[in-house]
């Protein structure tokens, strides 16, 4: 018996034992419970994880689902707050741009890796995670599925999926206007109007606007440099048109998001001499705190811009046609256009170390068509489908780099201006089939298979010049820029005269899953499943040593029990899942530097990963009007093999001050994977006369143990302390007071507070001692509070 099979047997045996001991008591309680009382059952959420609506409790998958009202009560204002209510979900910040990084069960959406945890808005994958950062308005639900979901969602779902589902038009004229204010001068305006035209046609329009001062004050601001960082200034618009004629339903959704903010503050936490001898402190660089930073005008006199902009547009058309009583067809057509512009200094100091202007424009078309069948008196449900996606990304980077070196050697504020541009096309197509069959009234077997073909190609150029900083958008050869020939050394197809290189790669692989589930009684479901996911490979641009990286593959075993039962005569819900997974060709992102001034960033197949753990969720109503929620996630994740090659320096794997030597990190914990997480919440409906309205008080808390920040922590950086690669454990508490239909009026109000105890905590770290001599951190929000009024009609 192989090692994998042994773990499958172990997980299955533990699951069956758990079921054998727990199910009889739960089933008896469920069968004898009185369900006539209004509060005798706990509310459930309908999810569409298998492309049709079903109760989250009836789904043989570890899923966390939340309604829009529930998220509001727990003060989930944006996607960063989602981890405070979702066990097993970790959300960090990328070191550039501040976009969120999602991680589930040891797999993260690292910078440069297109997937791992797939993010969807309705049924269309988003290009940039900025797409759902502030999409939490007028939504019906958020679904977080854990483990590989490749047979339903495509290639890049080895860790799980996150889906934000927006409200569709209804047949009632209705709407609301919401206005809010909070500390740090936070202003919010939100609204929705639903317009039914007739029994067939209806429209729904919604929008949200937020503006807030930055948490981090810049005490050296001058010459147009922001006096605050980490602010908010964005708005979103969404319009939906629905046609429902009975056998045919058509939903067309258009959305737009605009962001114009100062960059997320990357606060310098420590300054030490770099491997090349640069000491930033000698040039006046200063460390900061979670509320202070010191970024002054560039020493050259050239104005240094700080920008964080995004314009995102999306279109989705969902068509559902009932061809007969047993046969239907479902098609989801999606288009997304993202335009991102950031300009930021990664050191968080006045000294230009790596000031990157990033201009990225991406277009993506997707189409997913599914033929759905129901037969044998509803016992058999099957689908057959095809998927296609076409993504085109143009990215230009202009990076003035390493002013400190020139100051040290020449006493001049010069830099190496590095310019790079990549046009990258990624095409994916797949065929898939899924089915589930009721063997008996209680026993069900389901499974699916999907086969993907992926192709990626890119055209690149890179040039550089020495001089005063150039913070503009110059991505190609120019009289003062020469071709960076070493950057194209690994390209077979290249033209050094024009300084362009081309490369492409193709990948193909299957995804599959098999699940057996059994209903042991009313509201009691046990299941065991095995799933296999596939994360497509790709090409590297600036990494000279590794031109391509291969697909990452994950196989995961899971056993679980979902139960709605009664304790002391009151409703209680307990969901538990045990899982074990193995990943081969684990994709790891890393960035480093070359001694000639070039920068390398991209993906390596550096490791084999093992993960196992426990998900537990509980909801209990001990007395009328009071609901207690608790969840806990334990995860043990280690690299079974991790041989990282020598990179950087002179590009020969042997010499150079910026050389990262080969290192064996076998046994290390992967990034973004805390061992323990728990979430708690208590909600109480005050026993008031119905004419007063409904008043609900909610208190919630979130804890995470320490988190490893990056998978590769070089020996030079580590020599200054392992703490520079660790985000320490922290606990956050939030609360809200909600008054719905105050005194029988259409007015509702909310008072909220986040991070009640004003905890000082980090959400991301970056350590660049070897190349540049600094370490930075991105801090989580301090204590914030506010209130809002909503008028419905």
C-alpha cells in the first residue's frame, strides 16, 4: 500500500468512526425535534458550487457561506475582512500594489501565479483580485469552497474558490439609500433601485462610494508626495437586466470599479547594511510605525510620484434554457477589462531603492457552456460541458533602482533606470463532465472529470540606463537606454537589434473527483471524497535561470460530517471535515536581483508539499433571539522536498553580491499558512416590541497563529533574524449594533467598530537586506468605528 493510500485509509477510517459515534445521537435528536416553532431551525444559504442552487448543508464539500446581512452584522467592509469570519482562509497583501493574496489549505494566490485560489464574481473569474476588494454591496452571498474544485471551476483551483454573488432583479419595486461616516474621515454612500417592467423584464442598479483618510501619516511629505498612505478613494457601479419567460432566463450584469488612492504604506521596520555595503540610515532613511512613515522628495530633485489607480470593467451574461423536463442548457459568457497603474517606493523611504511604475492592461474573454440532465425520477443528475478562456495582458514596468549605491560610491543621486515590457497571451480550453446518482434514498455517489489544454506565449523587451531617476512610462529602447542583453540570454527566439524575445509553452492535464455521501437522518450528511486539481504552468520573463515552470498538481482526501440537530431542545449545527493532501511541482514565487542591476521575479517548481488538517464550524441558538457561531481550523503543512536553486548575482549560480545560494528548505512551513485559526461571533436580537423595530447586537472575534511570510528566506536576510519572515499571531474583535425599521419606519441604522482593542498587527512583510538593506511591513487597520443610516423604499 502506498503512502497516499495509507493516508486515504486513515482519513476514511477516522471519518467513519466519527460518523459511527456521533450520527445515532444526532439522527435521533433530529428525528424527534419539534420544527414547528419559528426559531426551531437555523437559516441556511443556497450556493451554486455545482452550477445549480442547493443548500450549503446538503453539499458534500467543505464550504463557508455567508449572506449579505450576516456580513454586515459582522462588519465585513471589504475582502480583507473576509478572513475574520471564514475558518481556513488567510488574506495577506502583495508587496507591490497592495492587492490581496488569498490562501486556503497551503495554497496561495501568490504574485506571479495565476491561480491556486480562484476568485469569481458571480460565475466569471476575475483577472485581478482588486476586482472584489470592495464588491461587498448589494450581494446575496459569498461562497468559500475549500480544496481542489477543478471539475467545476477550471484549472487553477487547487486550493479552493471564493465567489461573490450579487443580487439579481426581483419582481418588486424596491430600493435603498445608505449614508455613513466614521473616524479617519470615512465617508460612504451606497444605493440600490430595483425596477420591474413587467412579469418578464426587470432591472436592478446599485452603486457604492467610499472615501477615507489614510491610516499612515507621512511626516516628511513635500513636493506632491502624499501626506497620508493607505487611504480609500473608490466607487463601484453595477447594473443587471433579467428576462425570465419561464423556460428561458437571461441575466446580463455590467459592473465598473474605479480606484484612485495613495499606495498602501510599506513601512520600513529595520535598516541594515546591504551585502554590497549600502547603509540607508547614513543617507537619512528612517524606520516608521503603523501610523507614521518618512517619505520625502527624491534627492535628485526629480519629482517622485505615488499612485494607486485601477479601472475595472466586467460583463457577464448568464443564459438558462429548459429544453425539456429532463434537459437544460446553461451558458455563461464573460468579459473583463482591467487597467491598473501603480507607482510606489518599495523601501518606504526617501532614498530611491526600487521605485516601480507598473502599468498593466488585461482583457479576458470566457465562455462556459453546460448541458444538464435529470433522469430516473430525479435520482440521476449529470452535466456535460466545455470551457474556453482567452486572456491578453500587457505589462510595462519602469523601475529606478539602487540610488544608495551611487550615493555611496560617487556621492551622486543617480539610479539604474530599468525598463521592461511583456505582452502575454494565455489561452485555455477544457471539456468536462460531472454526475451524481442516488443509489438509495440516503446514499449518493458523485464524481467528475475535466481535461484542460493550456497555452501561454509572451513577447518581452528589457532595457536600462544610468542617470537621474525617470519615473515615467518608458518601457522600450531609447537613445539613453541600451538593451539589457543578459535578460534575453535564455530566449531561443530573440532579436537583439530590436531587443525583443519570444517564448511559448503548452500544458495539458486532467482534474477529477469522486465523492460518496450518505444522509443518516434529517439534517445529517456524512461524506468522503478524493479530488485532484491542476494549476497550469507558464513562462518566466525576468528570471534568467528558469525560463519555464511546470503545472502544479494536488490530490486531496477529505471526510466530513454536516449535522443540524438539537441540544437542550434548541437548534445546533456542527460541521466537521478532516483532510489530507499532497502537492507535486509546487509553484513558488520569488524575486531577487542581479549584480548588473537587473531584477528577477517569477515562479519556480521548487517543492513537494504535504498538508493535513481539520475544519470545524458550529452554530447554536441556546435561547430565542441569541445565536452563537464558532469555527476552528487546524492545518499542518510542510514542504516534503524543497530544493531552491542558486539565483541572482552574476547569473552563473556561483558568484555575485546579490547571489542567493542554493538552499534546502525541506520541512519548512509554506507561506500564508497559520497552524491555528478560530472565529467566534455572538448575535442577540433584543426582546423589543415589534413596533420598535428589530435591534441586533453582534460581537465577533478572529485569531490567527503566526504566519510565515515568504517561502524562500535567504541566508543573508535570515542572519538578521528569523522574525523578519514571520507575521506574529494576533486577535481582532469587532462589534456592531443594528436597528432595522426603527419605530416602524423605513429607516435602519448601524453603529460599528473594528479592531476594538486597537491591536498592532501586520498583514504582510518584505525583507530586502541582501540587495537593498531594508525590511518593510504592511500594517492592518487600527481601531476604526462609524455609523450609517439606510432608508428603504
